[in-house]
């Protein structure tokens, strides 16, 4: 789980470096909705696809970080997104929901469960 958090932080830094006007990663949604950037394409070193309430970022090695944004624009993710991340790693990790839940709960207070099954990083 910490690897996902680190990957998400690296994406945030790279995207904000590529688009200096961004204050938060969630601002990518606004840029797509205002048609200032395409729904899919490259942002910095990542392929980005905007979907519904979030984005999927894929690095050159195929590692996938999918994140949604809450109403307050905070980054949120669920067990499905964590599993997809693990399976996309160069050396894939396939973890059960029970193990994922235990891992996420062990990272409290770094991670908070913001609604059932959805988590956010405390900054």
C-alpha cells in the first residue's frame, strides 16, 4: 500500500511539473471538462485517461495508478484500484481483499477510510 501512495505522490509531482497551473491533481478533471486538454494522452511521463470522477495513470513500465477524486477534490481509492496497481507492477502482486484491508488499516493514520471501502491519504 505504501508503494501505491508513493506512486500517487510521484504522479502528483510529475503532473504539476508538466502543467504548472495545477494546484491539485484533481484539477486535471477541470482541464478535461473545459476542453483545455484531451480526455486521454500523455502528461509528463505518464499516459493519462480521465474517467468519470478520476484518472488512470500508466507509467512507461506499465504500472497503473487509478485514482478518483472526492467532492473536496481529495484523492480517494478503493481495494479494486489497489489490486489493479499490484497486478500492474513489473513483478505482479496478487493480494486478497482481506490482506488488502488489513494492510490499509495498518497504515492508519496515514490512510483514512473516508467511506466504506474507500481510502484517502492524510497530508
